[in-house]
């Protein structure tokens, strides 16, 4: 009798947290996993053995995921390839499929779809949940979570959205990366008179400079080598609706001039055409840059800035609305749990929420989502504690006051107190030190009972091996302690 070997997959992504998330998701599906962070590491794995499938990010530090696809194709390898990227243009999708990709996903990846695509590639499709269950619980899109909250800052943004949605004036959305600028633009579109028409989102920084004119304005058959048919550009696709120009500050000056002319004339001329095509679009744009400074530095046209900056909305960073942290985290965890098939959705302990409140979140809500993805995958229970977040103490603000923490909106119940727990007769003067001593004693007791087998000791305490290793390191417990 032979034992069937499990499919072995190679995951290639340069972001450790996302790579870990993909690995854990696939391990739960019964696959064996190898991982790499660069093209070179991936090729070393591929030259050493054969895989059932390769799952790769498009953008890698030393090259492109397309290079891996072309290598597989040229070498006549049997691996199915799945491409994941944050640069989700139609051109990238076509390139990946032409290079031999089985399928193509964009970030943030829906884990249910991720499992289905991998299962389909390997002939192990997991059926969708029953329709009745789907009707009862519909996952909220990731972008819709970023305006959750009741802080004055986010309320002001929602109020401004309601006001500008009724207007046809251009809107410039400014904010740091990860704050939800595209969500603001979509909300303006959805609340306005153009809601039933198209919303075309364009990442201006992701399009090669030599393709900008053709992508924005379209082209006619025969306009250049490879133009085998007429094709619409972004402006024609958005006709009657909204065109959202994300990271508008990344456009080169030559393209800024052409964009200004289109906005002024309300018509475009496709590459290779002799006549103008009238267009009717509302322009919404966004940037993380200070465009006023860019204008002063000569990197952005002043006349275009005035055309785009008729109404400005600033999206606050997460650190300026920490009182929304509890609400956002609860919504994010609910969605992640639905995607991962976990029920009930884990909740943050008060300690975890306090730890999050002491972190600056340079990546804003997008970073919070990634952090909670990882924490949920590692926690393994109904509660996510501070240890599960993996935030080093060196990154936390020690000066955040208890009153600031008390102001956080926390829509969750207090963690239940276990039965049989005895409290000390006198309250400890240093609670943190007291709890560390208690935890150290419990860990040592479990390790002694299991002859210092960390896997068995962890299981007896309801911990994962990773969690008990973390706690042993934090409390300076070595295998020989007694």
C-alpha cells in the first residue's frame, strides 16, 4: 500500500507577513510549502526539485514574477503558476497569462478566492459555502473598512464626502499610503449622480511612461507596432462616470500637459487618430505627496494643480484617530475570519488593543489589516493577545497615557475569568512584574511535566510552538531551567 504524497507548493513574496499568511493558509489546506523572497531564491528551489504549483508576487526585489513564469515555460516545467500583485492593471494580467500563468489575483487577496484558485489549479477545488450561509453573512470589502469609526476626524471626512458627491467639481484626496484614499473616491462616486455609471481607477505610478498616452487616451489600429485593433483608453471607458487618478503626483510633466488639455477641452484624441472624441467624466485624483511643494519644486504643473484641487479632502492617518482602533480591528477580524472560514471571529484582548494603541502605524489601516491577518493565523484561539501581534517593544510608544487608552472605542466583551483562579491577598505593587512571575512559574511547571518537550508543554497550555518559544525567550527561560 502506497501513501499519496501531498502537493508541494512554492510561495514567492518579498513581504514576510504576507508570505507567512499564504503559507499558513495553504498548510491548513493540506499542502507542503517551501517559500522564497526573491527571484534568485525561487530559482534555487526550482532547480533543486519539482513543485505542483508556484505562487509568486509580480514585483520582487531582484526582478519580476514574470521572469519565473518565463523560466518555467522555457524549461518545459509542469508547475502551475499563480501570480499575485498589488499592481492590478489589465496589462499586467494579460502579460502574466501570456507568460503561462494559470490565474492572476490582486492584493489584498481574498483568502477564500486564494484557496479556490490554488485548489482549481491542482484539481482540488473546495466547494463554496451553502447559499443560505452566504445570504446570512456577506463579507465587507476590504476598502469599505477603512472609513469605519466615530472619531471627529473621520466624521469630518464622511460629512465632506456627502457634500462634494452632489457636485461635479474635481476633488483632490490627500493622505498617507494606506489611509483609504481610493475608498473616499469610490464613496464620492457612489453617493453622486454618476453612481450608476463606471468608476475607473488608475494608478498613475504603475504605468510605464511610454504607454501613458495609449493607456489614457486609447489608440487606433495600426498606430504603432502591435496595435492590431482599436482600443479605448481610460477616459473613454469612464465616459459618463468617474475617472480616479491615484498617485497623480507621479505623472511626468509631459503627460501632465496632455492631461491638462483633455480636462480643459473635454475631448481626447486617441493615438493614431485625426479627430477628437468628446468625453464626459468627473475627475477625482489622489496623492500621498504635497502637491504644493511639488509645484514649487517644478515637478508638477501649477495650472493642472489648480484644475484638480478645486475641492480637497484630507484623509487622516490612523495615528490621528486611534479612538477608532477598536471598531476598525473588530470589523477587520470579522472579515478575515469569514474569508478563512474561522468561527467565531477572534477578538482582541484589552492588552492587545493597548499594544496596538502604542504603535504609530506608518502603513495606516492597510498595515493594521496585514498585522491582524498574521495575528489571527498565529493565535489559534478565540482571543488575540499582545504576544500574538509580534510588535517589538522598541516600536511602541511608552508615553501613551492610560486616559488615551481608555478613550478607545472597544466594541467587545471583557475576557472571561477562568474558574478556580485565586487572587493574591494583597494587590501587587508592580502588576506587570507579578504577572511575568506567575507566567514564568506556569511555563516552567508545564515544561517539567513534559520533560522539557516544548511542543507537548505548549499543547497542554493551549499554545502553539511559536507562542511558547516567544514566551520562553521573553521570560528568559532556557531548556535547562528548573
